[in-house]
C-alpha cells in the first residue's frame, strides 16, 4: 500500500503542480510573445482540466481537490522561497569556488526538497482518498501513461546527448 501511494504521489506531484495554477494573466498585445510563466500557467490549466475530465470528478470533488491543493501550495510557499534563496546562494558559491559552502548548501537543499515532496505527497494522499475505486483505477492508468511518457522523454534526451 505504501509503495502504491508513493508511486501515485510521484506521478501526482507533477499533476498537483499542474492542477491548481493561478489563472492566466491578462493577454498581452498581439505583437508581444507570451512569457514562459504565462505559457506554464496555461499548460497547467489545460492539464488540470484534462485530469478532471479523465477522472470524471464530480463538482464537489473538484471543489475539494482545489481546496486540498491550494492549501498545500500555501503551506509549501515558505519552503519554495527558501529553495529559491538556496539556489541563488549555491550559484554564488559555485562561482566563488567555495566547496565547503557548496556541500552545506547542497545538504540543505536536499532537506528542503524533502519537505516539499512530503507536502505534495500528503496533498496527493488527501486527494486520492476523495476518489472512488473507479477513479483510483483511472488515476493509476494516468500515472502509468505519464511514467511511460517520461521514460521515453529521458531515453530520447540521453540518445540526443550522445550524438
């Protein structure tokens, strides 16, 4: 059971991030190109919609899912801010060739990533409890498709980098 939950959480981590992104910013003028952030938000909204459809969630389930992931995102916000500071400090330590600091910051980053993973996994567990057995089966199929897609992507990148 723990292993299945972990597998679902791994796939769900990506899905959770996509599920509850903020609404897309107002459209820019026709001549300007959308920003990376705008495109990411749009992609997440489409993925959320697709997931809701594939799981055939009821209106009540959608509302609870949004609440679960919004709460998780809010709770994780300070950790994400710490990760950003850590990333910047790590980049500075690399440029200054400070190996001891690099080791310390890397260890700290691992702890922060663990906290973030735990928060996302707990949110996915709460969401999973909201699903019916049929929806859980559909979620498992989605997870398998996602894993296959990611494995193909990783293999394709590995082949491309060896050329």
